[in-house]
C-alpha cells in the first residue's frame, strides 16, 4: 500500500514538472508567471547563443590540441551568431 502512495506522489510531481515546463518553458516544481512569447523567444535565442559560443570556443581550442583544421566549425559558429543577432534585432523591433 505504501508503494502505491509513493508511486502516486512521484507521478504527481513528474506531471506537475512536465506541466510547468510546457506552460513556462522552465523546469520547476512551483509554477511562476507564464513567460510572454517575446520572453520565450529571447530565452531560445540565449540558449542558441550559449551553444554557438561554446562551439566557437571549442573550434578555437581544437587546433592546438589535435592539429586538425577546424575553420569550418568556427565559421559555422560565427554564422549562427550572426543569425542570432539578426533575430534579436527583429525581436527588439516588435
């Protein structure tokens, strides 16, 4: 009987976290105010910026370690950063 109660509580917590993630875009147990469409778009741009910056840093470090040509990786990261900047300007214009 105790296992069923614990399982029910765990499922309820998982369902609550999933609902909060879908509605706010954040993994939280207690819901906060829902983010506006612009805030969600900004958060997605921020996540892409962090990933592109990491990719660029890795492309800069790799030649020193392995001697491989990573100019294509660096160029792809810079292109992504340019695209993010354009989308951020469009978002600011709204």
